[in-house]
């Protein structure tokens, strides 16, 4: 089975699964692959929409039922959660529409929104339209910028040895810095 066959056979399932989590990179990649003719951009958008919409609805419902109990188990996040509750009281519609565009808060936001008491109908409709916009914008980003992505891939291939060496060197330097910091902190005690 070739890579092209795997992509065309399982690509939409991957789009669905990655859209359930923070899947921007996977969706941009799927848009790129659609431009290459391996996937359909319409189906990429559809599967991304279904993945993100269904996941956010499910997490919202969990938040409505168990949200406060779950959040109480994590006392360190309590100040952040109270801040989000304040934002929700003031800007609930805007927050519901935009949270999926903010990296790092997408997975927890529907839980908090559900726990905050936002009506289910309101969340459903705003989430529906936000999921459509997110799916179209992110997938089409990969589709529209596929020529630039191809150029970056070609450039990376040309300088692959140097880029990999730089990445490896950076990882080693970070490891050394962390090791020295741990030694310094252990001696300071």
C-alpha cells in the first residue's frame, strides 16, 4: 500500500480525530494534501467540522453535569477558572465563538462553559457556526498556502542536514542548561 493510498483511504478519519483535539496543524496539512489532489477540500472541511463540533458539544455536556466537580479536583487552576467565569458573564457569546481559535484553551473551555450555566441552545448554535468558520479557515489556509508550504519543504530538503544539526544542537544545549540548573539548585539547598 502506497503513502498516497493510505492518505486517501484514512486521511479523512485522521482529520476527524485530530479536529477533536487541537488539530490545526493536521487540518492545515489536510488542506495542503487536498491541494495536491490526495483529498477533497470539501470533505476535509466536513470531517473537521464534525470532529470539532461533536467533541466540543460532548465536553460541554460533561461540563454541565460534572464540570464543577472536575474543576474542584484541580485547585491550582481555580484562579484561572474564576477569571474565565468572569469573562463568560461579560462576553459569553464572543468567548464561545472564539475559544477554538486560541491555542491551549480549546479543550478545557467547553467544560468551563458548561459548568458556568450557559444555556445549551445558545452554546449549540454559537458552537455550530464557530466550528464551520474554524474548519473552513484552517483547512483553506493549508489549501491556499500550499505553494508556500511546498517551497518550505523544498528548502528544508536542500538544507536538511544543517537544519537537523541546528535542532539537535539546540536540544543538547537545552539539556545541558537544565542539567546545570538542577545541579545548581541541588547544591543551593
